[in-house]
C-alpha cells in the first residue's frame, strides 16, 4: 500500500469535535449587547412631588435593572421598567438619576438625567413701579422680578391682571430668557391722569409647579399730568448780586443756566451747569473787553445736538446794544457769529429770547430799534454749519416809545411756518398776532385789549395752524384769565374767564401751550387766598378740565411757564422759595405723555 493510500485510525468522535471547534465560536458569559437609557422624565426636570421615571432597555435581557440617585441605588426596577419616584423626602436641590443594567459581569449605564427638587414657592423680590408710587411716567416700565424662574404657561389672563382706574384692561406679557423678570405692557398706552394696578395671583407657578406667594400689599401707582423730571429740581436760582437769567435742559434733564453778576457799574455773564446738587462753571466769564461792560439780557438754549448756545445783548463803548453768541465746545466757549447780521450797525439789538421750531431747532428773536422805529427779528441756528440763518423778514412792532421793551412770542405750525404775537400801548394794551404768508407777515384781525399794568400774551398753535392766545383782563373786581382761538375767520372764546375764585383773586402770571394732541393747556398763578399755587386746565370737549391737584401741590410758586426741550419733552417750570432763606429754587415738571 502506498503512502497516499494509508488509512489512519482516527476516531470519528474526535473528528466531529475538531470540526466543531474550528467552525463555531462559543459566546463568553460576560459579554452583553444590553443598553439602557432614561426615557422619562425629560431633561431638565423640576418637581415638588412624584416623578414618573421610565427606562428603556434594549438588547439582551438583563438579569436586573437598577435606578441610582446621586450614585446610590434608589430602587431595582422590573419590566416594563417604570418607577414612581416620590421626592417629598428628598432634599431640595439638584440631583442626578442614572440607570444601569446587569447581565453576568456585564454592566451598562445610562447617561445621567438631572432633576431639581423644589418645594419652595416663588416670591416677588422687586416691583417697578414701586407700590404706592405717586409720580409715575405713563410710558414707564411695569416689571415684576421673581425669586426663581416662572412657568411661561402659568402666565394667563387670570393670573396676571392689569387695571386702569380699577378696570381690567388688555395687556401683553413678556418673560425674560432666564424666566425671572415679567414685563407687562398695556395694549392701549396709559394717559394721564390715571391710576393703575397689577394683580399677580397664586395661579403663577415656578418650574416645579409651586404656586406664587403673592404680595400682601396692593400694587398700585398714580400717573398725574405732571411728574418730576431731570436733575434740576431744587437748583438754586438766586445768590445776592448773582442772578439766574435764562436756562435750558438737554434731553437727559441736565440744566444749563446763564447767570448775571453785578460788579460795580459792570454786569457780566457766565454759564453754569447743575450737576450732583451744585452749580459748576462752564468756561470763563462772557463779556466785552471794557472793564465797565454791561450785559443787559441773555438767552440760553440747548440745540438738537445737546450743545449749549448762549446769546446776549451787550452795550458797546458808544452805549449801543449789540448781540453776541457763543457755543460750548466741551472745553471752552467759541463764537458763532452775530445772529442779527446783516443789520444797521447803529441799531440797538436787545431782548434776545429762544423759541423752538416744530422740529426742535433753536429760533432766536430779538428787538431792534433806532429812533422811533422798532422791529422784532428772527434767526434760526444752522446746526451743521454752526451759524445763523435769517429766513424771515423782521416784523414791525412799533410802540409810542421805540425803546419800550416788547416781549414777542414766537410759535411754529407743524409745517414750520412762524407765527408771532406782541403788544402795543395806546389807551389800552392791544394784542397783535401775525402769520407768515409767502414771504410777508400778515396780521390777523384782532380787537383784543387789556387794561393791565404788566400785560403780556401767551400763545400756542392748534393742529390746523391757527393761533390760540391767553391774556389777563379785569372784570371790575379782579383780573381773570381769558383764552381765545382763531377759527380761520374770527376769534372764539374758550370757556370765558378763568380764575380759581371768581372776583376774589387776581391772576398774576400765565402760560399757554398745547399737548401732543393739540389740546390747549393753560397754567396760571393768583395772588390772595391761593397765592403762589399753579392752577392747570386742559381744553377738552368744549370745557376746561381741571388737571389733578396732585401735579402741583406746592404753594408759594412763581410761574416761569411752559417750554419744550429739543427732543420734544414738554416741561412746566417755576420758582419755589427756599425754607428759611431768601433764595429761590427751580421747580420742574414734565408733562406725563
């Protein structure tokens, strides 16, 4: 037998065993493809009670599944792997749940799931406006800050209620990204004068479902017609031989004042800025070179770029009054030319006064006279070029004595067309009102006269471009205030005479303006029983509505009048006596709109 034909006596069982070993792999008892994860709750989770924990197990069936809390076994969970976790005895705070499956020596662990246990109810930690606030801006923020994040879904019509004068109104809600600050806005903006309140109920809940601990005290506030504004309240206005003349404010409420100081036969001018409860000088004294130079009057205004500009009338060496103007560069005063140029060099130029166009730009008026002729002129300040423009003709404003100071009032229509009012003295004081038609001044017919000894006129312009004027006139017993409006063809009276106590007290000072709707608003003071109290009325539905007394509670005030800032803020200003001294301090209010 050849070697190829030899048969070896291998047992058949051995052959089968070898083949099986070669062709098959026996799994290890320690290997497993089991996976486990926490299907619920979602992350992150906030709770104050029972949490339904759901586990998902895939792959080989494990011998056991455990739920761990902060690394310690909380429970062994059987299929279908759901566990109601009662957290009422668990310390408050952040905790981590994990699940693990065990099959032999193989262990699979899930990603951790964070759970915050919170049984502390949320509280309100701050409120804007403050509860009981008396002088709140109608457009001011309404906010509640909570001690912890709030569930957005708990902020409903029932849980957050905004009221105006005790009546529920529609509002919108906005929750900050961190869930702790709630902003509330009325759908229809508030208007003065009114009160408001916000009610937060226990229907508001935190992320764990704890109900809000609502504040015990009522959250309400008042929004009167006039509210404090800026930083000028209480600024001193007198100081011996130093007197505050004209003043103005920037958009932030910073006060700038032109001060006059008398030194022997000289009278000089300097500008101060009121900051942190004190006046601080801006640059050097403004005056001519002569040691006895005399500055008569000044006008200070802040332009739309927030730059203070001062114009003054100063007598030269020949005794002729000329105008000078400077602007504040930030470090010093720089001349911006003569606003009255071109003009007759022999003409006296006096009584500068700033007004504003409809867009807030500065418009300067002054009085020129020579011999028996007198005129009132206008220059507007060209901010880009830092100089003056003379866009309108001067208007003749004669009086029997051309040297007589005659304060003109300048107003602008919404289309920036000027309108001027002034008075002349004959047997009575007569009021004149002119409007610019094309390039010429055209006087509106007027038979308005008064017998007062110190007459002046105040004026506003209604939305149709017609003038509204106010003046003082005697009824035989006392001087009362009257307001007329030009309707396009004639003057019509608005409500007859105005006074606090008819026939008993006399009106002393007055000022007229219009709010943003065009409605006339008039302010005045009287002498006598209610001396020094500012009275306010607003024309509405053919009658004068009394503006709430909360706006001007102080007596002893001297009225300076209405004014607007370059940004359009309507102000009411006056002077109040300082307690225990002869000094006067500035009183400033903003129209609440």
